[in-house]
C-alpha cells in the first residue's frame, strides 16, 4: 500500500480487503504508524517500533488518528 497521511475521515471510509485476511495502510507523516483493516472490517492502529534492535508491532486502542499519531511519535522517539 502506498503511504498517505492517515486522518479520521480517511480511516473511516477504508473498506475491508477483498481476497485477503488483512491489509495495512501506512501513514506518510509518522514513521512506523499504520492502521490494519481486517476482512471483517475491524480497524486497529499499530505502531511498529524497535525494541532491543528488533522490530515489534504495538497495537493502540485509541479511536482517533490524532491521539494514535501522538502515541506513535512518543513510542518511536519523535517529537509529536
């Protein structure tokens, strides 16, 4: 998937992937930040961060893009 700035409006209209169990939509603004859309239509915010040199995904329960992005920036060490 190409990167795009994830906003509440854009995430709200994302459709479940056809023929796949899940699809990831990456944010162009915050590194390691994406939303996962499953075949059932469930959407989960994910922050991909490095822990002890290994990449690890962390799910975020926040509902809104702005609060999830702040959390992602803090987790990755970026300025929010």
